[in-house]
C-alpha cells in the first residue's frame, strides 16, 4: 500500500467502509498512532472532511445549491458538527502532525470559497487537496479557479469520484483543459449551473494529472 484512506467525517465522526467510529475525530489523540505511523512510513492519508456547505444550510429558496444539497442534506442530522467546525478539525490534525502528508478530498469541501482552502495550504506545507467530484461547483467561476490552480499547482491532485464512464472523463478534461464557455452537464453532476473551462497550462496539467501524485506517493 502507498497510502491510507479514504477516511471520512461529514460531521458525525470517522467512518470508512464497514468500519464506523462515530464520535471519533481526526484530531483526537486516539488517532495519533495511526497518523504518526503514516509519517514514519511515508504514506499519505486521504481524508474526506465535511460536505459542500449547502448540505448544512436550510433547505429553502435561499440555498444556492439546493438542487443537489437536498439529496445529501446534513442540516437535519442531530448533533452534527457544522462545516466550519469540520474544517477546524482538519486544520488541527494537520498542524498536530507536521510530518504526515494529508490529502483533503474534494478541495477539502471548500469549493464555495477556495480562499479558505488556500489559507490552509499557505499555513501547512504537509497538506494537499484533490479536486474530485467538485467540478460543477468550481466551473461556474473559471477565472478565479484557474488562478487558484496556478498558485497552488504543486499542491493539487486530479480526482474524479464519479465512476469510470468515458463521458465523465471527457467532461472533467473539458473543464480543466479547454476554454469553452457556458455549457451544461447534468448527466454527471447534481447541479444545473453553467460550466466554463479553466484553460489550464500544460505545466499545471502535468502536475495535476501525474507529477504531484508521484511526489506524494513516492516522496519525490
């Protein structure tokens, strides 16, 4: 094995596959042996923290992401830690284990405001993020997101988390590589926002698709 995960906590505690540890958080001292062993072995840990912020908000007309959030809603879960609280848990764990490489899935679920992820990447050099399953949330704001990719070109990894359908790959490549404007893809995504290509450079794409993963997995 070259890594640990995906370990998830959407607000009720850690779970992964058949194993549930609700109430246990990534920053709990009980997690120290695992996270320190990952550092010792040079194995990154892939962590899914929170969900998009719309899942925690009221399911009404003020919720911008309602068309997808309702299916995955968390606002009705008793005792759930909110979105900001989950990001704080991630930050504390990453700070507590500077020798461990963390990969935060799905832009750390900060796609609604990538500046929040940027602040974490600026503060913690052992933190990376994958971009899986957050194309529909970021493609409506292509200029800002392209600048984000350029700034953090050494810290982002390609991901999908949407199966293996050929059309899925085509639309992710179209968003990342092209400069196409105002197109739709409702078959792959739960939102119906217009999408725009980022037009990333060849250098950024090579790091995103391959070289950053090699660096993380093989400490290159």
